[in-house]
C-alpha cells in the first residue's frame, strides 16, 4: 500500500507487536516509519501458510 511505501523511511515495514486472541493473530506494524497499522489472520490459516501441522 502507498502508506507502507511512502513516508519518513520509504518502503520500510517493521513489526511492533503481536497478540493472539480468539484463535486470531493480530500483528501491529510500522509502515514507512510514519504510521502504525494492524493486520489480522486466523491462527489456522497462518499455520497452513507456514506448513505447520
């Protein structure tokens, strides 16, 4: 996304924290060192994407 690529440090995304609640993983991250954002994924989908059984 544009806000992740354009800011104080362009094209930089870094994790800020992670919470697991109600079988969902919530990952907070900094985008272009200007914004804080949140992405969610179901734990089962994450395990599948990482080939963890």
